[in-house]
C-alpha cells in the first residue's frame, strides 16, 4: 500500500475562506475563533482551538478559560491525550499527541490535493509516512489508543472543474496504520465531503464521523444516521456503555448559517445553543464538556465551551 492526503472541504478551510470574504467587505480586520478539543485533567479544563486574526490562522490554547501557550498547555495535558490544532504555514491540519511516556508527537495531514499522484500519506514529525496502496484520496483524521494510531480518510477520483483538476471523494475508509484497510458503505445518493473524526473503543469498535450533509457516523461498517436535517458529527467518544457524538444540525435544513450546537447520547439529541457549533466533547464522571463556538456565520464565530449545557465564553 502507499498514501495520499487529507481534509476535503474541511471545516477549517470553510472558516478561513468565510472570514476572508467578510474581511474584504468590511473596513474592520477579521477576528474570529473557535474551540476544537477539550479535556479535563487534575481539575483543569484544557481547550485548544483556532484563531483567524486578519486572515492569519493560528492555534490557541486556554486553561480554565484563560489564554495559555502551547508549552503550558502540553505540560498540563494528561499522557495519552491528543488534541487538534489549527492549520500550519503549509496549510496542513495538525494533531498533537502526548504519549504514555510523555513524549510530544505531531501528526499533520495535507488538505485536499489537486494532483494526479496516486499516493496517500501523512506527516509524523519530520517523517513522511505512506500508505501501501496506489489510489487517489486523502488521509484526513486520526486517533490513538495506547499510543497506537488509527486513521480515517477517503478514496476519490480525479475530476475536471472550471478551476482545473481536483479529487472528488467517493469512498470513506478506516485504516489501522498497517495492513487493515476497510472501506465504509455509502449510498449512491450521498454527497461525500469527507470524514470528520475517528474513535476506537476498548472493545475495538471503530467509530468514524461522516460528512454527507446529515449528522451520521459509522460504527464498524454500519452507518448510524442521527438526523434527517442538515448537520455533521465532529467528534465521537465512548464512556462506559454510552456513545456520544458531538456536532451540529440546522433547524432550517441550511448548510451555511444559523446552526444549532448539540450532542447525541446513544442517538438521543441534546441541544446546547442556537447560532452555535460544537466540535469536541469530553466526559469527566457525570460532567459533560463540549468545545465549540457561538455565532451565526464563520466570520462572527467566538470560542466557548459548555459544561453540562452551561456556556463558558473564552477570550480571543
């Protein structure tokens, strides 16, 4: 097998473009932000996210609602945790993992590549790791279990548009980083934009969030549709016997504005707030933490998290 690359009409790309468009039509500079990942360790609430300041994108960190930096944030992280950052200067999505031994490792995934090269890959530190397959597509997201990485992505085909050639995603997949590569079923009518997240539980069940216009995920190879309105699942986690999926849906079936942040517990939806988006979730005993943003359009997104449904705003 060989490899190829990463996030499609990725959420962060949409955010960047939207913020830049708003900036061009305004005399004010752009200043929007959102929270991606959240974890609680030693009583501290640790949140990572993105910030677009005048079209310059960066990763931002908060500890107990106060702005922090990458060094203090990583030190405060529990071992074995992974968080999502912003894109880097080469437009690659970044994940940072603190291993069980305390080593900090960075994984990066190139965004959709306009190319005819039939290979899929990702970056681990300075190393380029290739999947042993000849195909078009992208490795998009990952998780780690006991320091073992698992990946999800999409195979695609080359199409020609007015702007030139690009890769259209056709088939989502799960990859264990080795010899196991499993294609996930998709109806012919579904519009596949990519996959959002992956989670592997202690029983080795695989959960992959799909971006098909409806909030859904695959459990192993079985699709689970959560709503019939427009929405998306951005992260999945399992706590005990309960499966949590976090994301958004749109009460007006719109794919652009006025979303409702929510999460699903065992397929039952719990709304958090209108004009908001949810991206990350963490379960700490009986407490449920959700990271996201408020705002009706990306250019007005502001970072926040919810603890048991109560919003906590984060400083930009």
